[in-house]
């Protein structure tokens, strides 16, 4: 969860999302999940992670957050 303001300087209006990245299917997670949990574990390999990158226009602080 991202903060509403820059954690370094407290700026609210210039704290912007600059990129969003979705990581997709993982063969390793799918194989391990299939061994441990069976067919439902195979589905776990398809679950991705979304990372959101934010940057402060005032101080230049950048950080990535899980979405």
C-alpha cells in the first residue's frame, strides 16, 4: 500500500505514479505448487504480482510498492 504523500519530504501534490509492472506466470512456482498442492497449485503459478513505482517531483525520492 502506498502512502498518500512522499515519505521523505511530505509532498502530496507532486507524489505521482510513474510506472506499473505486472509480473506474470512463474514456471517454478507452478511446478512447486503442483507438487505440493496438486492441480490447484498449478494455478498459483499463474498468479502474478503488480508493482507500482512512485516518484516525488519535489525531492526526487522513488520507491516501489505492491499493488
